[in-house]
């Protein structure tokens, strides 16, 4: 597995050297530059996984770097950036978050703190990639519902529920594994509702540092804390009249869960440092990969908030439970990625298609898209073949494992599947020489011929 690559931008040579040595010992690959401009160039030539950028540097400063990184567009704009400063203040930290920073790190920092922030940023990167990849379906104009690529019965039930509840203000909790398209479904709820002309605001509760999250959600007034030099509206007020999507709601700290409950019950928010409340008209949609009921039992999530969020639950099936959608997604990703990569691949061979359809896809749609992208790059011909797919897919296609998984514990059916798979392999290994294949299988030529006819092999 490749090491995560960190780009460090700092004008102090001793800081660059120190971070290079410390992070290398923790398993990171480190690239250093001494200006923000050099960091922007690096983002376009050799894409890192995460950026550590100093706030105060000659020429372009850290905030300027964040603004110009966003202007670069994807994929550079999606790389998570952490701002570092020995002169931290809340106002600057908020500005950094507004410009796209995922975290704000004071200098100097302990190695374990730096590593923790970097690994959290990498997790954020994965979530951003998931959202970007799933939003690509909307941009491509494909899909059967709101740009979602799906024709399976399981997803059709999800679409039916979306249509039924879209125009109600009822809180919706979306549950599903990473990569199943939770934000895309939240956007579909918004677009199908009468709020479609107003803002859809999304925030990842695990992506913003806890000390900044309260003011990010609820805002603050001037003088609320030492660095609050002006009044600032929170995201709930920004979403007034529209839809507010709270992704990874299970990561919300307990103190903020109380304030969120007030918003849901009273439909009003109170900025930090203010004595009066502001009315808001917001449809709240939340999402999580966690089992919130278990989190309640563990004391990490408020029971009253759980019941308030869990008015209507949408469970998104993982890709392995809607295998009928895999051919549609493959076709879609081949078309989209051909444009992105400049490749000219028409599709996949039947053998590769069967392998893709049988794989369990623990990473869901994100993993499937990454697999297709890799295959398009490696493919020599007009079609992606089995050899173009990652080894883990080919290894997962083990006949014994598949027989056990799919035979419903029938020994007869499992034995038949294993026999057929082994005979196919033997015939392929011998170029169709049945005498030699019979030797490998330790069968008589007559028995092999009988099996070939029984299984309809050629």
C-alpha cells in the first residue's frame, strides 16, 4: 500500500526539515516547498493526498493559497488542506474553513497531534471524493432518478419514498455505508421538493474542528470571544427556506447535539454570544454510517435527538445488494472516464463483466469507479478484460468461496460449481488438450469428456 503523500508549504527551512523527518517516521511521504505559489504549482503537477500550509509567508499567504486552490478546480481543489500558524485566532480559523481548509493547526505541535490531524484530513478527502463522484452522475445527466444511476428494485423503493416525503418538512435520516450516495439522495429530496429554488447547504459534522463547529453552524456576534470582530451568520441561517444536510451526524459533539435539538423543536437558532434567537425555516436531512441506536446506548448520542431525527429513515442498500445496477454503473463510468482520461474504451468483456458483477464491493460506488478508472488506463484494446482488473477482484473469484456463498448450503450445487470451475481452468491451462487436462484433474479421459458434455463446455 502506498504511503500517503503530504505537501508541506512553509518559508522556514527548519520547520520544513522537522516536519519531513517527523512525518517520514510515521509512514508519510513528504514533499516540501517554501512558498504558497510553489505549493499551487505542485498541486497541478504531482497531486499530494493532503497539504500542510503555513498562514504567514512572504508573497501569497495561507488564506490566499486556499482561495487560489479552490479556483484551480478539481482535482486540485478537492485536496484537503490544513492551515498552520503560530499566531492562531478564531476569526482567521473561521475564514480558513470558509475558504475550504479542513483544519487549523497551531505551531509548534506535537507529532501525535500533527499525525492525528493528517489522518482525519485523509478521511475527509475520502468523503469529499465520494460526494464528488456521486455528483458526477448528476452532471452527466444519466440515471433514472435525480441523476442517480440505478434500476434495481431496491433503489426504486428508495425513489418511491423520496417522492412521497419530498414536500413534507419531516426530518429524514439517511443510513448507509460509505459510498452509497447519501448526499446525492439528500439533494434529490431537495430537488423534488418545493424548496428546490432555495439553498441546499451541506456540512460534514466530522470534518470541522469541534471548537469551530458551533460558530460554523449557529454563527456568532461581535465580541462573543476575543477574535470575534464582526457578527457572523451560521449555516442554519444561510439555509433559511431551503434544506440543510448534516452529513455524519453521529460525529456531532454532545454539547452541540443539545443546540441542534433546539433548532429542530423550536425552529430557531441562537448565535454564540447572543441573548435572542432567530427564526429559521429549514428542512433538516441527516446522514450517518453509524448505528445511532447503539451510539445512544453507549452514551455518545442523545436519545431525545435520535428520536427527533429518526422520524423517517431511508436506508440505502450497499452495491452488493443491488448487483443489477452494476452493469449500468459500469457503462456510465466508462463513458464519463473516457472523457476525463482521453481514453477510447467501448466497455468490458463478458468475462470481466461477470467478475465485476460477482465482487462484493465493500467500498461501494467509489470503489467501482476507481476500479473502472484503473482498468481504462491499463486496457490495451477496445474492451476491458479480466487481466485489466485488480488482483483482489480476481482472487475474490475463488470457486470454492463462491460455491459456499451462493449454494444455499446445497452440497450438490456447490460440488457442481467447483467441478465446472476446475475443469475450465484445466482446459485453459492446457490450451484445450483434454488428455493433458484429464491428467491435471486426475480424471480418466472418458470421465472428463462426460463432464464437459454435462456442463456444456467448449
